[in-house]
C-alpha cells in the first residue's frame, strides 16, 4: 500500500455535534434530541499538531487492518515506532504503509492481506520511517 502526502490542514475547523449514544445501523434516530457536546474532528484526530500529517492511501495490502484504498491516514511523526505499529515508511525510495515487525535484529514490513508477502529489510536496503498511523478516515460516498 502506498500513499500521497496531502499537506497541512487549513485553519478554522468546524465543530460538529457529538451524540453520546449508539446508533443502530439502518434505523432512523432523532439524534438532535441527544446532542451532548460539540467536537472538532481536527482536535480529536490532532491534525493541527506540527508533528501530524495526513496521507491518502492507495492499494489493498492493509485491508486486514481496516485500511482501504482511498482512506486518509493520520500519521504522527512524534511517536517512536515499535513492533506492531502501522507505519508510513520509505523503503529504497518507495513509499509504503505497512505493519512494523521487529524480530530480534530483523526488521520486517508486513502487509495485512495474505495476497502480499512480508518484506524483509535486508542489509543494503534503505529504510526511513516517516511516522506511525494513529487513525484512518474513510468516505462512504
């Protein structure tokens, strides 16, 4: 799965209503009667922080992690990547979104789709981790 960096988020995000109850899918609910607070998604996702950026993801290799073609990933450069994190990386000048697997001294970039084999980082490979994926956002239209 590869990605495209979208750039900084514009100032002045709009606050939207937050309803603190579960909505059954497919059944209408008068949500306006249950608004508890107003939230800003850019605050919830922390997208205004200077160490956070958004990327548009391409490919199907991370579907098992719930990340699909066209999703936006929220990426935090301030988080130290550890075993198990989903990361945005540059491997030999190729941008990838993969799960980081550390096996002793071995570094493996794992897909979350059985169609794609693990990618072992070998001696001579250049790997640069650009951040840890903290959230993803999907459009349903």
